[in-house]
C-alpha cells in the first residue's frame, strides 16, 4: 500500500480537515491492503465524521459511475452508527452481487434501526427483479422470497418496514407473494394499501388491472397516484382512457404520475393526450409531457424506419 493512501486515510480520521473530493476519489477500487488498513482505523473515527465520509462517497459514486467504493460500503454495513449503515446500503444500490443478499436480509430482520431495515428491504427489491429475469440461482431466490414474506407477515415489525418488504417482493412470481399483496390491499391500514397498489404494478401481472382501474378513482390521492404509476408499469393500453381522465386531477403529483404512465404505455391515444398537455396552464405538466414524449420517441425509434 502506498504511503499516499495511508496519508489520505489519516486525513480522513482528522475531523478538523475538510473532505477533499480529489482525495476521496482515491478510495475508488481500493486495494485489499488499503481496505484492511481503513477497517482497522475506521472505528477510531468519530461517528459524525464517518457519516460525512460515507455521504460524500455515495454522492461521488452517483456523479461518476466509474468510481467504485463497494468494498468500503460493504464494510460499513456493520458500522455502529445507523446513519452510516443505511447510507452504505444506498451506496451499494448498483451492485448485483448475490453475496449481498444474506447481509441485507440480516439487516432487514435483525437491525435495531427502522431506517436501516427499510433501506435493506428496498435494496432487496433489486434482487427480486434479477430473480424474475433468471439472473439469480434458485437457492438465492428461495432465501430472498422466504425472508421478505416472513417480514411482511411479522406484525411486530413497523408498518414502513413491512410495506417496503412487500414492494420489494412484488416482482417474485410466488403464489404467497400474490396473496400477500391482496391481504395488504384488503387491510385497513392506508400505508399498506398504497404499497399493495404499488406492488401490483411491480408484479407486472395483468391480473391486477381491474383493481388498478377502479383505484384510479379512489378518493385518496396517494392511492390514485400509486394506481396511475402501476398502470404505467403494466403497460396495458386498456388503462389509457381511465388515465386521460386524471390529467385534470386536483392533485399535481397524480397528474404527473398519470403523464409518466401514458408515456410508458404509448400508442396514438396516449401520444395525442401528451401532445395536448404541452399547452397545459401548469408548467410542471408541460415539462412532464415533454419528457414523456421524448421517452416515448426513444422507445419507438428502434422500430421506425423509412420504407
């Protein structure tokens, strides 16, 4: 390990020194020796400084995909500070390493912090999608499904943890997952119901469409918002006339979700509606419509050619 890396890490420990971007980028793809040295000194860094470091590393990784701090984020999953643990999970969002599944499940089930449990549940959702695309071994898929279903059914868990676990499990085509979505939908808890509607879209299962079309007219704006987004995920043109009615919804977020959904579904009727939205009095609606039309154009471009 070079002296410069040792000096850099020593500067990290010193809370009186500002965190320089140039120095932090040197931690990208840190050698195993460098990682071991950082682990040894990490515990001696005060928690506020550790939070600053992890937040800056996540920001840098988001700004530049070539930077890789996964080895650091992995070790921070065991940090004593819950802010550091939750941020480390966020930093590992791009990682598709199956080796992450067990640590994330452990954090979801056993961590003392609700915030960390929520972050772990959300992160596991990515692996559920990989499983449905046959990019995970069956043993990992089974373990993932069992863990998420266990948390969903655990009434002692906070509602936000259970609902994120439900959303994460939604892409898994297990009968128990479909049953869990329906049970959440039929519950008296507004948050669980909203997550169930969201999960219907993530499941990519057309069997939920009739429920979603009904919920587009729900008196609760959050349910309408989730139903519009879910219709966009399912991509069924049958939803377009119902979505068009929501373009004038009193809730701005619902209108924007509707526009995004129409852009995902596509087709001539959706395009006409989006074109009309470019003249909407609301600037937010105009911008959303422009973006939806651009995305629609990008999706349709590969299929358009001159004869």
